[in-house]
C-alpha cells in the first residue's frame, strides 16, 4: 500500500520511509523497547538499497482526525493511558542508559 499523502510505503508487513538524521537513534530506541518490557512499538529491520529505513508494520486504528467514535470509550482511554505510562517509563530508562549519536 502506498499512502499518497505521506512519504512511506507499507509492503509485506513492513513500513519503508526515507531516513532522517534522527533515524539511527530512533532505531536504537526501538531496539531498546522490547528488551525492556515494551512490546507495542514497531521493530527496526534496517535499510533498503535506496537507504530507506524499514520497520515492522503494526496494523490497527488510530484516534486521529477525523475522530474514530469506536476509540472513545473509557476502556480504550484507560488502555491507552497505561500504554503511554509504560512507554514513558521505558523511555526514561533509555535516556539514562544510552549514548545518543549526534552525527549524521
């Protein structure tokens, strides 16, 4: 699937998109997450022959615009809040553990 409004392609369970100067550090973070108890993020796979980053695709719905009425229940909100808290906790640990690469 090619999204005409974005710079990414979803193909065979992977997302391909142009890399940026932040990509190397984002991949470090995405590797760190599942090893530290957070399994709800895509996994970095690497780069294709054009230099695009590749991460695993996670299917699902988002609560973006226009609003999705199915995502407005208290159960969904509570679940999202718990997931966000867990991500926050693991990301705080990541920042304490990692050396960020500021080179391009």
